[in-house]
C-alpha cells in the first residue's frame, strides 16, 4: 500500500478549486432561514413548556389523590 502525500500548495489549490464550485445562499435566503429557525425554536419551547406544566399538574393531582385515600 503506497502512502501518497499531497504537497501543501497542491492542497490549497484543490481547496480553492472546490470552493469555487460552491453556490452560496443569498443574504435574503439566509435571513429567511434564520427567521424560520428562530420562530420554530420559540414555538417548540412553548410547546414543551406547556406539555411539562400539564404533566406536572396532572402528576401532582394524582399523587395528592393517592395520599388522600
């Protein structure tokens, strides 16, 4: 098995060549995607907060009901 080494200069040229093929998103697309992510974070946070509160309330009432028997 031969270990083929790439020179640093060749590596940099290859990286630049590959980067020239990348299509970068426009600023508008990046802002819209960021806004969607931010909104989804808020929505899911509220959902899990509400779910946690409902389950916590339910479990406390179940425990109190069991203690009262």
